[in-house]
C-alpha cells in the first residue's frame, strides 16, 4: 500500500464495501502490529467472512438482529478513492453504558495515516451523519490518556462534560465524556 500518497481531493465517508476490504484488512493488521488495545476492528480473514461482516453492518444500520446490549448504528469507512483510511460509527441512540463509554460516535484512523488531519475530518463528516439521524447533542468519549482523540473532539466543538472511571478489559480507565451541540454547527 502506498502510505505516503493520499488523494485528498477524494476523501469521503462511504458505507463499507467489498472493494476496500483488502485495505481494511491491512489496517487491522497494522493495529495489531502497533498493539492498539481498544480498537474494534473485527478480523475478516476471508471473502466469506467479509461478506458476513458487511451484512452485519447493514443489519445494524437497519436495526435488524441487534445483539443484547448493542444499539442500531450506522457504520462508515473513510476512504480516498484508493485506500481505506478509517472506520466510524454513529450509534442511533444511547444506553446508560454507552453514555459512559462509547457515546454516539466512535471513530478510528489506520495508524499508517495518523497525524494527517484525517481524524478531525472524519469526525466532522460523522457529525453530519449524526445530524441526519436527528442526533443534536452527540456524546463522544475517549480515554483520558488519548490526547490525540481529545484534541480531535475539541477541534470539532466538543465540550468536556466530565471525567469518570470506567472498567475496561479488567482495568480502571479514566474516561473523558464530551458533548457537541449540533444545533449550532454542521
């Protein structure tokens, strides 16, 4: 994958699709190499797994076969016409648990493309999708030590509401909880 040359003129959100699956899988492997612990890429080992994964995302978008504890969500991929750059989800509503960890919007950028402003752009685009779903004050969370994510949220109008401790994979993690007022932007 040519990691240095992005087509900045064609960066956009898409509904996940098979044509970017190889690039998606490469990103999954990159996260593993870098030991990123809280990234939620599911491993997609084969074309059959990929088709099932894409179907699952479509079902989540439509509110079909949602597992207990989950909510309907719209998944998106950030692409540049050639590369999968990152994933984002807009959760249609929140449970009490999601208000504490996860929020309405989750996002990530392939580590090969970090520090290029893509996270800020991706969240801006995801906020537009949230507004289409009539989510006017989305909650977004990040771990306290995740300074890059906190900066992305704040650049997009996030106001820190509070910090709380969450138990995540057996450890207490201080979590920032932000809210963004979309009635004033997008």
